[in-house]
C-alpha cells in the first residue's frame, strides 16, 4: 500500500475519527490484520483557531506548507488535510510539496453526483460557507450550493468551535441544526453536506429525511482507497 501523510488536529476530535474510518475500510477490503500506512502531523488547534479568527491566512498557509513538507520528508507519497476549512490553502500545499492531495470536496462531490443529486445545502464553519474556495470546487463539479441564512450560519459556526471541537454534543444545538436543514429543504435542497469534519458528531441520519453527505466518512474512504491502490 501507498503511504499517506495526514495533516490533522483541527480538531483532534475528528482526526481520531479519520484514523478509525480509514483503517476500518482497509480492513474491510483487504481483510485480516490489514491497516493503512499513515503518517499524521497533528497540529495544536488553539493557535490555528486564533489565526482563523484573525483572518491570518498567510500565517496558516505557512503552517500548512511546513506540515506538508515535514510529511513529505517522512516518506508520504500523498497528502490529505483532515478538515474542510484548511483546504483553503490546498493549492499552496500541493505546490510546495509536489505531492498529490486527496481533496475532501472532490470526494464529497463524487458521492453526490453518483446519487444523481445536484442541489445541496452546505453546513460548515463560516469560513467554508462564506468564502469561495470550497463552494467553487463543488460548483465546478456541477453542484448548486445553498447556504443557511446569516443568523443560522453564525450559530452553526459557534457550535462547531465552542462545542463540537471540545467534544461537547448538545441536544439544543442539534435542534438548531435540524431547523436550519428544514429551512434549506424548503428552499429546494436535495441533500445536505456536513461540511465540517466535526458535524458528524452532532447530526444523524434520523434527524432529517434529506440524504446526509458526511465529508469525514467520504474523505476517509477516498484516503483508504488511494492507499490500497498502490
């Protein structure tokens, strides 16, 4: 199998889920005691979140490029970023490392199109929802993207950073997400992208009659498949 370097820790709550999902998929395909050859560079999320809040994207890009180079030096043959928001600097990481990068939005768009859907709601951090780096990738894949209203976006973002990234799952926060999903359904959404790797900790299939596309699970599967294709 091919060795993949994962830039994680944003937050570690979802990175540990990546590790389990990748290895479960490898074991289900290859059987026995098989597991994926992974290198994980787990960052300290506190300064990352602070730089995000301050819009210090140059500092974040430098950090991500450094992490990618470290993984390449350690023997990674491809890279994956275990968070949606930090795909904002995916291009810079690819250019600095000259390694392929398994993109979370590509894995998600492929699954949505395979189900014959095209009009999707996006729940994510405000950076991922409101900036164009992620939505443009989905649009280029043929999808139409709907966003929650501004007040709903603010609450979705708050829950991610103040609760889910700290391992806190609250029923009232789940209810707020469900209300946002219901409003998006009324606006024509055919499905929902759980576009932050922590949202899978909160929103469950039984919470809505719309199909849920969990980016963590889809991305982990794409990472495992790339490793096994070696």
